[in-house]
C-alpha cells in the first residue's frame, strides 16, 4: 500500500545548529552507539565469537619459552564495524592483558571469564575500519572440550602446539573466535634457537637474534586467504623440515618430529598425488601452498585440518592424509557458517576417504556404504556404543559435534545424492559448489537449496540428512 505524502520533514524545519546537536547525541541518521554482542549466538556454542564487527586481518607477534611455558604476545586486529560501536568483545581465555589500544589510543578493558571487553573512548561508526592492539602474556592453557578431547595450547615433547576446534584458539590469541568470521593472518613466532615454529600459510622469513648462548629465532608466516580462527595454529618443536614443489609448482612444507622422518618421507610422496586426485574431483586446489606437521603428541588423539598444512598428532596413514587434505576444500575454503553445519566439512572428507579406498583397490564406495549401514565397518560405531544413527548429521549437540553421524552418515548423505543424480551431475555439482563459495561460509540450508536447484534430489535430504534413526535401505 502506498503511504500518504508526509509533507515537509520536521527535521528540515529545525535550525541547523540544533540539527547538528541532535545528530551528535544520536538523533541523526546514525543510530546511537551500543556494545557489540558478547557472542555470535551459535546454537551449539552461543558464547563463542562476538558481534558488532568483522575482522579483516590478524597480525600476531608471539614469543614462546617452552622451558616455563611462557607466551608473550601482541595481537593487532584490523576490523570493520558492523554497527555504531561503543564497546566490543574479544574471546581470550587466561593470559594477562598488559595494554590495549584502538587506533593508537589507550583504552580500558575488562574481563569476565573468556570475554575481554574493550571500552571505546569514542564510538566507532558503522562500516569504519579500526585497529585494535592487545599486548598480553602468561602461561597459555589447554582446553577440555565437552566431548573430553584436548585443544588450546598443548605442550609437547620439545615445545607446544596451538589447536583451535572449536574453542582452543582463544587460549593463545584474542579474537572473534567463530567460524563465520574469517580473516587473513600474519604470525611471527620467536623461539629458542634450535627449535622451529610452524604456523599457517607460507614461511616468509627466518631471523636469528640475540647473543651467542641465548640466541632466538623468529619465524614469520603469512596467510593471504581468509581463514577461520579454529584453523589457526602454531606448532613449536625440534622438527625436521622438508620443502619442495610439486610437479605443478605448488610449494610444500613438511615439519616432522625427529622420530618421524620415515613418515614424513611417506607423506611427501603421497601428498602431491592426493592433491592432484582431489583437484580432479573437487576443482582447483584452493591455496597457494600445502604441507603437513607430523608430531608425537600423546595428549591429542586427533588430526586437524589446520590451513593449509594439516596437523597430525602421530604418523598418518594415507587415508588420513586424504581426509585432512580434502578439508582444504571443505572446511577451510568453504567453512561452516555454524558449528551444526560441520557435516558439510566432515562428510566430504570422509567420503573422500571412501573414494580413495576404492581407487586404491579396496572396497567399492557402495560396499563401504553397505558396511556402514550394516554396522560392519569399524568406523560406523564407537567403543562406548555410539553409532552413526544416534542423531541426524546436521543435528549435533556441543558434545557430539565431532560424533560419528557427522562423519559417517554425512558421507552416506553424499553417496545417496550421487546415486540420485549420477556421477556426471554429482561431481559437476561438487566442483561448482566449491568454486561458487570459494573462501566463504556455507550452511546446510544453502547446500540443500544449491542441490535442489540442480535437479531432482528426491527425499535424500529428508531421509538421510534430517531423518531420525536408521532409514530403510534402498
């Protein structure tokens, strides 16, 4: 319905001086400044992340002393305000904040649990880019997840590793720690001479400093593609480093525990083959480098797809390499918008494992699907009675976000979709999905809609993705 013509604006009739006063006090077009939300309101982890701004870049300068597990850091966070901000929050667990500045001016901060609130001296206008510098130090902590696994800052034989899925990154740097807020990174890490510090992206330079007997080395790493903070990592150790380029010119950096040199050689051999094979399935490899960190870490019982060099807590087999490299497309380039969307990462990575097994002369993908359905595959059930039918893949809780249904049944959803569409249409869809949402966040609803726009998917999503319990086999 058309609105009636309102006549002259009352504001237009006000004296100019009064209009300026009203605007300054919040009576203008810019709404009154207010604090950003202390949480991204994720259904599974509502306190993770923060509202009111979007981070564009993290510049992290870290100095780590393994002997007493002391970390000193400076985080320079470049962000854009998404509202008129009077204050905003960063996620930071433990550690002591020594100073904070916004656009070069000292500001006050306060702490409540893992929420660090930055009080602004002057409001930051919506859409304005601002720079926050936090200087901090202390003994970084490990974090125990709801499912009992360990992340955060984990000490190892010769150093430590920072791992962040889902909440561990806040243990070693302040930030907006939700996967929906992706940013570029520069990470410089100084450690005692003889140790190596590996972080995300590409190694830009190495510098030695200090007197003989107390020398320290700074490793500076750059990530130019957007990355979710849970994929950020620093690994410090007495690593043996292997570097080379694949036949297609992709730089590879592999850092391995000195006792894992044979494993490193195996990974160096299989990694280029896996990337070429997965590029044929999913489209061009999404990053400008790759590699791996191979550790001996008894405190962590999992691998993590740290971008673009996966972290392996122990020597990996080929299927694990396949899984973590598949995440460079699904999880790292295409990142879940919410934690409940994790099946879009894990389902694809698990399905890549199935296809690799078939390619390598093992079971066919259909046989693996049947073995999962019948409970014959060891990965279809857990020692504690967990099964792939415990909940729908897109419906985990905070305790089950890494549960078997997210992985195994997530892969089953993709296979049923492939059967419904046929190989040509399915793999074309997958490549288009990876290309269209390159470096973006993706959701379950978005994927379903994307697939439904491509053709008749029948009841695949209703039955295999959203359905409760074990569906009838067809």
